[in-house]
C-alpha cells in the first residue's frame, strides 16, 4: 500500500496543488468529490450567486461553473483569498455558501455565522459536507488521522495554520451536542437538515494519504452498501449539513 509523500507542509499554499493532483489521478476519490459537488448542485440554480469556502485543490467549477471559489491561502486558480470571518461581499448578495471539509478549520465559527447571515440573501443556504461523529468515525479519526478529533471540547481549538489548526468533531459539537446553543445565538440561521453518509468510501479511497485500498471496480458496490440506513446512522464518517437564512415571521 503506497503512502504519498508531499513536497510541501500541510499549511503551505502549494499543498493544495498537490491535493488537486491526487484527486485528478485517483478515480475513486474524484468520483466521491463529484458526488459531493452534485449535492451542492441540488441547491443551486443558473441565476444564483454561489460561493465555495476553502476551495483548495477542488474542482467545483466543473460541476457548478459559476461558483466563486475562495481560500484562506493564495492558491493558483482560486478567485478570492480571504478569511471566512471577513468576506468581501455586499450584504444580502449571495444565494448560497458551499464547503467541503472547511468548517472544522474555522477558528471563530461565531464570526463565520454572523458574516454568513450578513452576505446571504433571505432564504440563502449554507451547505457543508463535514466529518461527523459516530463510534466508527471516532475510532478511525482518532487512530488514523493527523487532525485533532475531540467531541468533548468547546467551540475553540488551538490555532495553528490554515489546515493544521482544526477539530474534526466541531460540526458534531455545534450542530448536535450544542444544537440548542447554536439555535439561540444565531436566530437568522436555521438548521434545516443533517444527512449522515459515507461510512466507508472515503476511507477506502485512501484519501490524500495513501493509494486506494480497493480496485475502482469495487466502489459502486460500496456505494450501494453505504445506503443501508443502519450503516449511515451508526457508522457515518461524514454529514451534509444544510442551513438557511430565514427570520421568524
């Protein structure tokens, strides 16, 4: 099983270029990202203005061409470089904000929600795909992933670099464990749904660290198995979290 060696450290802007190359050359991983981008596409229309936060080495424009891409790092071919706590957009100007594996890197999620409420139009959506906490995912993330995974922390984590600073359990903490706190503090951002998924696929692709554990021909079968409700609810490694800017009448 081949382990990838990177030229640049995790927080270097060109590390995302290396990630992009891995996605393009690993069919199973790219197929997974296509599936995830298609989730975003379900919440987009041709006339809307959509922003992706933490675009990194992704390729969302291949699926939703008009999307504005962004990242904290100055990565080649990214439209904007800024912090999610200070977005360079007018009030009520965006129809949606999309992100994959970005939220758990936000050192100040409270400021992010305030900014999101400012820039989103009424009924605008935040759609994020993030790591989720189950007994299975907690075991995998703690044992085999370099990032912090601690569902017992508060909303903060040690600030390091753009990618090395994180808590992969943060989505679970905010939207499940502390759901009542989130609801009370951000009355204009309504949590619409949380869909658990991907118990095995990402792990079996090898992610960005290793070559795939299975031949590509096996992944369609894995996708079918992953649709079993019990597996999704009890073994999910990711969740799609959907919020909407909406004020009570």
